[in-house]
């Protein structure tokens, strides 16, 4: 498993951080030695299995939407609430600029600690979250702003209160409205993209996936529980489900796979942000050359060709 290599790399990274805090420069021989040691620890992180990639997709240190917005966008203004019931912190979004172009950006929100994950409900949105996302996207349609969504969720929240507030209706309404937008829609799967919780902000013209992200109808544990009545067989499920970025691209669902640093995006976030910036800019440039009607036909054609 990849986790042993990552644990070794994490231990070395902590030593590097300590030396940096003590004032050592990048040219210091001890720091350079530790960089080499970390690179050696990450060397086995090639030819990863589907189970390895699921592990990476869920890693808590992995960059999330807050990080992407800070790194890729400027002039971000957060929009809260669904104007109906409440605000859902599991969905984060608002208005921003991408390379100077006004855009609307929205996505699932996860944390980098147990406390943050509890606060954001582990990225599992309630109906209020999907209605907030729809409000942001409807506003983008009204003012002709491109929409960029970031998908990272184990699935929509399945609690009783979510069902009472119309979880299924909220997801279905989002998918229906996104199907009819006349502005460019780009979705980026950055971690997990499971079930209707992912599709609710994933009806797009271009679907991009990070190299170690996964996209599926449900989690491998859920798949194993249904098929074999044994969630412990989730490793086998990962192989059968064809949920990796490469699998999704071969199936004609993903349009581009964005390369990640060895060991995952958390090992070198700046390099990852650079790759994401180029991929999003390329997709946006292509889509902005289309007319509103061409964008609508392009999106519908994309989904009709699946399967």
C-alpha cells in the first residue's frame, strides 16, 4: 500500500519544517539531504492500484476548495445561504476572477483536520448546500459569467433532516438547471466524486479530473456491501468499479486528467496549482469562443454520448 511510503515522506517533511522554522535556508546541506530522503521515500508511489488512488483521494492533507480558490482566483467574494432555509458549510462558493475574467466558483468543502471536517460535514452537502450552489450558478447564468465547480464528496448527506428538506428534489433541480445553462461550465473532480452528490454540481461542458481523484456511482465500501455483503472487500471493488481518472477518461466521461506530483497533490501543492491553472484556462478559452447556443448543444451532446 502507498500509505507506508507517504508516512515515511510525512516524517521527513516534519523534519524539514522544523529546520525551516529554525532559520535554515534552501541551500543548506541538511535540508537538501532531507529533500533527497523525501524523494526516495516517495519513489514507490508509481503504478498505483485503484485502491491506492482511493486512499489518496481521501487523504486529509490533500488540497481542497479553499486552497484552490486562494491559489487560482482573485477578488473572491463568498456567497452564503440558500435564501430558503439555511446556509450549508459543506458547500463553498461565490464570485471571483480567473485570469481577470469574472466567474462564479462553487464546490464541496472538506477540512484539513477532524474539527474542520466535522464543521463541514465531511463534504456531504444537505439540500441547503445544493440550493446555495444553484443560487450561485443561476446568478452566473443571469450575468453571463462562466461557472467553475470543484467536486469532492463521498456523496450527498443521507440524514433524515436532509430527506425532510428535499434532498432528492434539490439534486434533481440542480442537474436540470445546469443542463440548460448558456454559459461555460467546467467541473473539476479533485478528490472523491460519488453519487448524486457529485452530479448535482457536475453537469458540465468539460470535466477535468486530478490524477488521483475518483468518480463513481457510490463508494467502494458501499459497492462491496451491496454486491458481497462485506464492506471489507472494498479493495476488490475499487478494481471492478473502474473509478480512477484514467478509467473515467477512457469511458469518455472525463475530458482531461491533470497530472499530480508523485505521492499526490499534497506533496507539492504549488506544482499542482500550476497544472490546474493551465488546464482550466485551456478549457475556458475553448468554451468562451462558443456562442450560448453552441455551449448548450455541446453540454447536451457530451452527456448523450456517455455509455
